C-alpha cells in the first residue's frame, strides 16, 4: 500500500496546510473547521441561554436516555475492542516501529512526558472522584456494581475493584489508541495533526474535502464537551472545598467565578508556552499529588495496604463481568456509571490524543503503549485504593462526617468530609484545592492547544491569539453547563458528554482499521519513514 495524495507533497512535518487556511482577525485558521466550530459552539451557548434551565436539562436528559437505551453496547464493546487492539499492537512486530522514523529522538524526558499525559488525561477527575466513587459504590448511591448488597464486605471489595476498572486499562486504551493513531500519521507519514489524517488510508484524498472537515468539526465539538465536563466538575469541587474550608456560600456564582479565574490563569500559562506552561505546571502538580498521596498512605498505612491488595484482586476477578452488557441485573449502575465513564473517556480521547501525540515523537509504538497503559493505571489504582479505601474504612468505623452519615450526601464535598476527620484536615483540604486549581489550569491550557491545532488545519505552531480564543470558549461552555444543571450539574454534564461521545466511538473504531493499514506499510520499508509524494 502506498500513501499518495494529490493535494500534499510533504517531506517533513513543517508543512503548509494549503488553500483552505485563511487569515481571520489576525489568526491563521482552517476556514471551514474554525468557522463551523465557533459558530456551532456559540449556537449551543445561545440556545441554552434562551431555554429555561429546567427545559434544557429535561431535553438533554431525554436524548441521553435514548442513547443509553439503544447504544450502551457500543460504548461497552467499543472500549473492550480498543483495549484488546492496544495489547495486540504492542506485542506484535508493529511494536518496533518508532514514531518519527528510526532516527527520531524524544523531545521530553520520560518523567516529564508521563506527568504531562497524566495531568492532561485524568488529573481533575481523580481529585473529584477519588473518594466519591468508591463510597458511592459501597453505599449504593445510584446503584451498586453487579447488584451486590451495599454496606457489606463484598460491597467494599467490588467498590474498590470497580473504581480501578473505571480508571484503569480500558480508559487508557481509549486514550492510548487515539494518541497513537495521531502520532503515527503525523510523524511517520508527515500528515497534519488533525483527526482527518488518521483516515487517509480509508478515505484517500476525501479527507482533504468535506468529509475531512466533518471529522475535524466533530472532533472539535466532542473535545469541547469533554473539556467542559471536566472543567465543570473541577469548578464545582473547587467551590465546595473553598466554601468548606473558608466558610463561604457555595453558590453557583462562586463556581462560575472560579472558572473565570482559572480561564485567566490558563491564558497566562498559554502565553508562557509549552515548556514554561503545561510542562512546568504538570511537573509541579504531580509532585504535589504524590506528596499528598504519600502523606495519606503514611497516616493510614494498614488500611491503604489492604485496600490496594483488595482493589487489584477484585479488579482481576471482576474485569470480565464488568465489561459485559448482557445478563446484567444492575442496569441503573451500568448506565449511570460505567457507560458514562466510557463515554467520558471517548469524549476526552481526541483532546488527550492530540496533546500526547505532540509530545511523543521518538518513542516506539511498544514503548508508547506500555507507558500509556501501565503507568497511569498503576497511579490511578494507588489513588483510588488510598482515598477510596480510607473513606470506606471511615464509614465502617463510623469516623468523621462520612462515618456519621453512612452515605454519599454531597459528591463534590466527599473528599473534604474525609479529610476533616484529621487534626490537620484544613491544611489537607487547602492542598486538595490547590491541586484542583492547578490541574484545572493544565487541562484548560492543553485543551486550548489541541482545539487550536485542529481549527488551524493541523498546524503545530499558530498565533497565540487562537489559543486564547479557545480558552475563553471552553470556559464559557462550562459556565453555561453548570448554570443549566443547577443543583444537578453533574447529571447535566454527564448527559451532554454521553450524547457527544456516541458517534465518536465509531470514529475511534474505524481509526484502528486505518492505523493497521498504515502500519503494514512499515513491513515493506522498516528502515525508513514512509512519506507522502505526489
């Protein structure tokens, strides 16, 4: 199979996008993708503002219900296929292929690379759900996994194992395959850094026309929804933490004000560039996170050790039944938790994939997949086991607010309720708020970089103004989504994420086929990078 394009003649990744790029308002953009993405985003915001919050939420929930009823199998089996695919590719001869060709070298150290991919991938989510999710499973808040009885030893085991399942190999396979597809076609085939490039082996020169435009516009919108979901969750929890520690009223205004503050900090980070912005903040945040994790583990050594063992054993024992849709009696749990998570990861995959693709040149396919699958899974397992295990133990021992309540009364405050049981609880809570805010900034910064690249036709270097535009638009969507949800903001954000991710699951599965077709060209020419030619 050869890679030939009528439109492109690329000898390096320093390409010109072509006639579709124009200069608008001092920005270098892909006319169709940029205009359509901005227009649809603004239309989305205006439409929601014109509707009453109750009507908007009811409409969104109605669509979400239909998606869950008819397409739950797509999310579940899509995640299963992507995990198996990632393992097979890593172990196959294709694993030796180096991103960028045989002589390519990595731009970032392994440690910095891991911290950046982790901060972009799940930082805010882990802080938000580290306590809330295992305790929700244990107490039966919105169902229990596999219909076990709540507040039992079996519920504790499944709570920890299922939390690991949701944040483990399946999630990172969705992320990793997306990132690998993009990195391979950018660095080994010289194509633009956009989702349309992944489908060149399947669609040929159609990817440079309306079909490719549709793929990129869809990617931008899905990325915006996934990014706004995380920003909304982060804003809610940061407001809860600040309210809890400093006694302020946890109002919608406070949550939205925090998002505005983070938008400003993210703009400053964008202005400092990749090394002075995302890289620096990611390294700092992971250092703080590991200190926080280590401190909690030392304070609860026996509990944490037992929780980690329980998490791993339960994960291995239940990964197959948790991965299925047929024969399940826990439909409420399946749709409300697992399907939502797979949709969340899919919605976030283009953002994560494009950002990680930018920083992964020089690594082999096997090294790339091994690090992306294993290291983050180990970290998320440790995090969920530590914070979830401590919280559940507080319930069992009836210690602190969680122990008194014996239920998950407030998702965004669950972490702070757990920390309050310690003499230095306020200090620990302040550390948690700092983590949330910095993860917030890195997510918004890296997200704007990704969306900016997509709307610029795949260019790696574009005017700074464009990144700032997408920081503002992402923040505005998060603010509006929180306003729509009101006290039920999490459900509103969840609904939008699932709706946006459904069609993109199909796109990711087709991307696997395209990647294999591309990798087969390496069999014939293993020692040289295959370039496009006229």
